């Protein structure tokens, strides 16, 4: 009982602290998907270190010494509580975010997490010593059940109900209980097993010769274990990356694939009959086909399937790909890979004598998968190629495991023996012929399917926009600059992921005009045009403007800057600044006109909070929030606390907060309306259509894109201005959704 309690508590705490700390530091690093990927890398590396400690302790230390060392470490870890990131760890904006996150987590939760990581294999090894003849692998399933319970409860129970500081304190209290339970196990081990020699062996079982006769795993076995653990880990992180990139970086999208990842461990290790190889092989094949399809069909596109072409007049079957279908494909692919690979791991598990070696190899594979996705992929690939490659690798590893399994029905001799039991021994030759034929047919089909998947994946990885002027990938996402040479104006584009983040026409006079989502007819264009005061008429001169912009992009909003104006961009990605200044001229042109254009690197909220604490409010006339990474939403930039305690404090009393809410999947107008109601602000919604470029709309057609902006202000003169009243859209919302730092509901604002 004590072993089960200790292992369950450790698993519960192990996976509760992951989303807790991930959410804690997410706003500090811009809310990008890579924050969670880096957190997972840290947790997997610590899990590996914990398993290595358990393996070394069980191999080289006597039971009494194991207990003493572990008790000392438990007492030391209690001195590091509570686990709450200190404010001095907030980034300045010029450091490596990956390294900074790893160091931050190590200082905050490193030692407690390391000891929690050791618990599964170490306490199971203690269980083998003290409970001879009983299998420890059910405890491994119990550990994964505790982990699953922690993950499922966090987004639905813990996150909505408790503030982050309270979560950290309650977690620390739970850790104290764990330390007491683990100490109980250690003391009982020391008292009952203190004098046992040969610490590398478990306590003798009912058959003393069984452990000694157990075959040692070969290097081929260990390498296969490593691969079968690496593939699902890489697939988990790659799928999570893509989901967060498309919607938002929120705990639910972290824990959903991770929970299914743990479910696969529970199913595969709790009972060997639960993993039915043909069923999950078929599931993996379906997931591989869908995963290959999603490489070419993104949400919003239409798929046409030819139907009965030989029948005259038949029409193709077509359907629209939705974000739910795309997310479902990612989740299914991650789960299918985890089930198939972990099922093969469970089938190949060694004798309990080599239990810690087995778990250490699994942990090594998990950490290796994290390194490949979080560290190697951004350095090697200019696209999110790790998802299709991980999918291909998992399929190949499962095929390899099938081929090495001496019990597999895909081996002709095994299949022949199985057939003999049904058709009789007298027909042995017929059974052998049928077995060879069947096995050859199945293997041929599997190899053909794997080859087809490999061709699709390799083609996708090699494919790309060869005409791009610039491509880069870093911690914050994918950037690509392209140019259209077909028209006389020559237009240049900046993409972040799949989303267009700004354009510029290269020839005069259109190079000076604001384009895409920032034209004169858009919400931000009207906000800047009609401030300060606003002017009594369109022809009246205005004074110097002070504008803050969250998100740089191409720097298009700088097109509004004139002599004496201050335009300050807050940008977290240093690559965006380099691109905006090298490939686009909005910022350079504004500076030549005499405007003071500044670019502050770092997360906008962190930097603006730092400015309030050091230099005071900047008294902006307009703050434009346009900080989207691909289609994902950095939720911490749209919470009640951020608007109330940061944006409004930086705005002058009659200033305007402009929120760019254009999005394919989420109805952010509900969030904006809730903020206006909570803070007693006037709210205006500006839905602008595609339009020609220029103030008089005489430029190239389509130079200005359709955009949705929400304008929030205390300025009654602004909202009653004729141009605002004419441009404002009707607004009838069924409900509003208020986001706070404590909780933000994503599913309530999904587009129908």
C-alpha cells in the first residue's frame, strides 16, 4: 500500500506542476507555442535524470544506503518550497529564451521534480525487493493513471478555480505529503533490507534461479526501446506545436495530447491483452493517411474526392476542412503513434531484473524526442517538418518491431503453427504454404504503404517556396518574405507561419501607403486619423502623436508617422525587427520624415509593465494590439489585468485602445465586448472590406485587406464622430467572454 500511495502521489504532482509552471511563465515569453515545447524538454530531461539516479542507486548502493541518500535529498528538497517563479527571472528581451526557460525551471522546481521523477522506477525496485513474486509493472500503470488524473483535472478543475499563487502553494503542500510517504518507504527498506548484498539484484523470488537465468537485453533490444520511446515523444510535441500554432497556447491544448500519450502507457502496461496489434496497426495506418493529407489541406480549404467517374454525370464528393478536423487529425496521429510504439515496448519488456534499465531507456527516448523537436528542428528545418518526419519514423519503428518479434503472426512459422491448430497436423504443408503466402502479402502491403508515406513526407519536407527572398525559423515561429513581380507595382509580403502579416508596394507613390489590415478605412487607421482630441474636421491639423503598437510585422503602421510623432513598436521576435528594417521601408521612411520610431524587443506586456515601474506611463494617444503569431492568440495580451493595469495606464485619458481581432477560427469580439463592459469603456467595432490602396482609394485594387478592429476608449467625442459612426458595424452578441490571467475560455469563442 505504501508503495502505491507514494507512486500515485508522485505521478499526480509530477504532471500537475507541468501546466502550472508552463502557464506561469507563458506570458513572460510572448505566449508562443515554443514555451510549452521548451518546458516539456526540461521535464523530460529531468525525468531522464531521475530514472538515471534510480538505476544507479539500485545498481550500486545497498538498500540501507539507498534509503539514507534518498531521505537526505527529500529533506533538502523541502527547503526549496514553494515552487513559484521569482520575479527576477522575467526576461529582459535580449537573452536566449530556450536557455532562459531551462535555467528558470531548474532554479524553481529542479530538485523537487528530480526526486518525483525517480519515484516510479526506484520505488518499484524497492517493491520487487520487499514483495517477492509480485509484478511491479502494474505500479507503472498506476503511475500513469495518477499522471492522467493530474492532466485532466488541471484545465477543468484546478485552472478555473484557483489563482496561480494558490496553485503553487497547494502543490507545495502536496509535495510535503509525498516526501512523508516516500520517507516511509525508504525507512521500511532500510530497516528490513539493510544487510542484503549484491544490490544490483532484486530480493530473491519464489524461484531463485529465475532472475539469474533471465536473458540480458541485447544492444539491438535497447536501441529498439530507445526508438520506440523517441518516436511518440517527438510526435507528441510536434502535434502540440501545430495545434497551438493554429489556435492558442492554452493548457487544454497542452494536456489533451499529453493525456492520450499517458493513456497509451496505461493501456499497454496494465494488461498485455489490452494492446491488440492488428487493431492498433490499422489505427496507425488510418492516422498516417490523414496525417499525410493534412500536410496539403489546411483548415478552410475544400477537398474534392472523385466519385464513380465511370458513371456518366457523377459529381465529385467535396467537403470543407474545419479546424476541428485538423486538430482531430493531429490528436489521432499522436495517439495512434503512441499506442503502436508503446504497445511494442510493452511486448518487449525485460525481466524485472532489468527493470531500471528498461525505464531508463524509455526516459532517454522521451528526452531525445524533446531535444529533436525543441532544439534540433528549429535549427535544421524552415518549416514544421518534424510532424511528418515523426509520423514516418513511428511507422518505420513499428514495422521494425513487428519484424523482430518471434511471436508475431507475420512470421510464416508462427502463422503456420497457428493454422495447424485449426486444419490439423496432417495438413502441415498446406498450412505452411498458406502462411508464407499470407505473410508475404501482408508484408508487401505494409512496405508499399510505408514507401508511399515516405514519398509524401520527403516531398513535403523538400518542398518550399524557392522564390522566397528570406526564410527563417526560431523560438518564436516561422518567417518568410516573398515578392510578386507580375504587376507593375511589385509587392512584397511577410508571412508568419501560414498567415500574411503585412505587405508593401515597392514603387512610389504606393510604397508610403499603409496596406493590408492597416489602411485608412480600417479601425486602426481611423483611430490614428482622428486623434488627438479628435480634430473638428478632416482638414484640421493635429498635434504630435504618441502611438504604441504591440507587434511589429512589416512596420506598416509607421506609414502614419509624421514629423515630431512618436511611434513605439513592441516586438518579441528579433528576427521580425531585422526583416522589417531590411526588406520593408516603412520604418526607414518614417524616420526620414522626422518621426521618432522606436522598436522595443521583448514581450509587450512585460516591457510595458517594466516601463510603468521605471519611467512611468508613456501617455500614448493610441495603443494598437496586433500581436498574433500565425493564427494563434497570445491570450495574456487580451486579459482583464493586461488591459486594466497596463494598456489603460499607458494611455492618456482620451486615448484609444485598438484591438485587431481578425481571425479564422476564434470570435474575439466576445472577449473585447466583455472587457469594455467590465471596464466601463465605449466600444466600437470596425469591419472594413477589401479596398484599393491610398487615402482616396485610387491605388492598386486589393492593397487594403478586410479587417476587424475593436476600438475601446473613454473618449465620447471620438465615438460620436461622423466617420466613426458611419464606419462602425452593428453588434449583437449572444454572450461575452471575459479573459483573465486566472482563466480564459477558448471553446466559447470558437467560430461556428
